[in-house]
């Protein structure tokens, strides 16, 4: 085990790969009671976490072993959707008891920290608080993959990403950080419509991007290409802004939001991969 995992994580540039991008060496700075692994990936059409869980389970297990030892975690819970049978099968070959699996329904926002912590532990994170306030830390599966690399002094220079929607060949792949959205679209065969926009990060909480020279970063989870007149393109920023301005949700509010956002995302069915 590394003498100082937090220092290695910092030197490797590991940040939360689930979207927030919080520096992992800070997040993993002190012992905790419960370590929760987030493999829910609830954004529609994105498959990068599923690809990692299915094809890189040994690497996830290595990163998890380092993290458990470093944090002296008493409990480790792996949150994953029940429907992801192949991913569960791959993980169970590598993750043995006392690591526990928590199987989740196929709903949005199952991957939110508040929801995942509550479902896995029965504990509520205080409003405006963090999982650490109740003795928990939540780590995304790609972050674990990167922690395993960092423990061996390998820096984060690549990002798993899904490119889908109105493209010729929807796919999930590992791309160099800094590669442009345009280059990623080319790897997916290019757009199938002339006038399009991109939702970076997902249909529900993604950012609307029209500049295809935008670079991939450590937190880019996926690119969804849609016709410029698609309803989700017209409303995406409004939904994202409302969520961010709220400053946080209680559990009931988030479940209510799930119903309205799921109805909006129904129009994505023509672009499923």
C-alpha cells in the first residue's frame, strides 16, 4: 500500500469523475465509517460508468482496496442499479465480502449523493451538508479507477466518455483530456443532422454547448448530440439553472423532480444507443 495515498492522488491530479470535480485528496483526507461507491449512472443514454464496471472491474477493485485501507473504512457499500446484470457479474468476481452491494431501481436521480447515501445507509445528509457530516464518503467508479493508477504514480491524462444521440455510431471510449468535442464526434462517426447542439454531462443536468472546439475535461461524462430544435435543447439550461440555484433539495423534492425531468427526457427515445 502507498505510504501516503492522499499525496499520490494529489500528484496524479485525481478529482471526482462523477461530475463535481472535487479534489479527491481532500475528500479522502481522514478516516470514515462508511465508504459508498457510486455506480448508479442515472443520466439517460450515458454508459461510461457501466463500461468501466464491466470491462475494468479488477482496476476498480485495486483502487477500492487502496481507498478502504487508507480511510480505515468500517463499511463499504457499492451502489449499482439492479438492471445492470453484466456489470454486477463482473464486479462480484472482484469485490468480495465484507464489501456489500446495494441494488437500486432504474430511476433518476438515483446517482445523486443524497439519494444514494439515504438508500444505502438510511441516514439523511443535513441540508447544505456533506456525506462526511454523517460519517460517509461517496466515490465514483471512475475515480476509483484513477486512484488505482495514482497509487502506482500514473497521472490522470485520459477520460472515459460516452458520445451518443444524433451521431452515426454511438459509443463509449477513453479519450485524452483536452481533445475537442469535434474530435469526439468524429470518433462517433459524426452528427447525423446538420444543425445540432450538444448537451455535455447528460440530458438532465448537462450544459448546453454549441462550440465544438470545447475541450474534454476530467469531469466530462458524455456528449449528447441533438437537433437544435429538440425540446431538450430548448429547455436544458432552464432546468440546470433551477437545480443549481436551489442550493440543495430535500429527499422528497428530488423524487418529485425525477418525475418532471423524466417526462421531458421522453423525447430522447429516438436517439437511444
